[in-house]
């Protein structure tokens, strides 16, 4: 009896949300399923393709890829995040 060769990564539903060009770039770069899952957070195909290029260029691990994507998302956020702590004694009333 012969065994079938396994695909580069499992065909899970998460990968179906990536466009064919992104899937091809992931395969060509030899990135893992976890790298691909981290890229799902990016909303645009162009962002994903650019991120893949950076991931490969820098040789990012999955953990570093996740941090990199969080940084990208923080930079593109249209509204600044509120500060964690308010300054004591600060008042907008003059």
C-alpha cells in the first residue's frame, strides 16, 4: 500500500480566506501554517504580500511575525488608542 504525499500545510478553512496570489507567495516562500494564520489579520492583499516579503527578507519566526503584524495594524489604525493611564492633575478646563 502506498501513502499519499501530504500538502505543504493542511487545507484548513483559514487558508481559504487568503487570495490565490497570497497562497502562492506563502508556498513559494516556504512559510508555515502559523505564518499564514498570522497574516489573516491584515485586511488587504497588498499588505499581506508586502508582509510576506519582509518576513522572508528578515527570516522572521512566527512569534516575530505576529509582533510585526501587530505593529503594522497599530500604525494603520485611524484612531489613536487611548492612553493606559491619565496624567494626574491634567485638566482640559482653563
